[in-house]
C-alpha cells in the first residue's frame, strides 16, 4: 500500500472539515499520527482513549488502547498507540472529549469510512490509479516520523512491532516512495493550497 504523504493527509482533512466530517477527520488524523491500522481503529470506543483531560494534566499526548489488535495471536493481547503532535492532540480532544464512554470514536462502518475517503480523494482529483487507500495511513505516519528523525527503537515501539528486522524491511520499501512527484501540477497546487489551510481548520 503506498504510504499517504503528510501534505495529502492535511489537504484531505481540510476538505473533510469544510464538509463538517469531524469524526471522520479525527479518525484519519489519529490513524496517521499513531501509525495505527484503520481496521483496528474503527472498533475503538471512547473509554479506550485517554486524553489530557482524562489524566488531569497538560501534556500533549493521547493514548489509544486496542483491545483486539491484529497481532494479538503473536504479541500482546491488548496494545496501545499514542498521538503526540500538539495541534493534532488539541483537535482530537475537542472531538473526543465530548463523547460518551461507550461511543465509538467513528460511528460509521468500514464501508462508510471508505466511501468518504473516496469522496475526498475525488474532490482533490487524485485518481484510483494512485492506489491511495486508508491502509496507507499507517505507512504514511511511519515515513513522516522516520523523516523527522524519530529513533528506530521508538518507531518500532510506537508501531507495535516485535522485531527490528520487520521495521527495516518496512522502511526500506516505503521511506523513499512518494506519489507527490507523479501527481499532475494542478493537483499538486490544489494540495499545497489546502495544506496551508489545515492549521486554521483544526484549530
């Protein structure tokens, strides 16, 4: 799955928030910046999340618990991921702090999530030939944090990987890959403009 580049993610979130899809935008941002699998994330309920308000502190971090992770048969049966980007944490808190304990973070089905994903990409005029799917959020987040200089040991921990060799293969296959250069110039320009509006829409 091609990794989702951060500029494309930001453009997608800007469109989604302009359409008032706050829960969809929150789920998408959380998956990217926590490097989580979208299939796992769509089953998470509010009581499985710890925000700064829950913990009575001001530290910019959110903990997300996965009670049925994909790798539970060969790893921990319960796993967690974190989101630490301040702007994203602030937005997620605005969306999630108002939910009841047993509410899903995203109320729609996997199919409904994918339909909105496709609608946003269509608005950006990113065609299906680029194979950009929700499965690329995890890889996109990993590439973003790797390029920011996050230590490989920390990256492995946050991705919930058991073996450094797995991470090595993963990054070798994805870190140098980007669909951005292959996009038409008008699409790149549209992404650049929408990306610049991202801080305004999430603040």
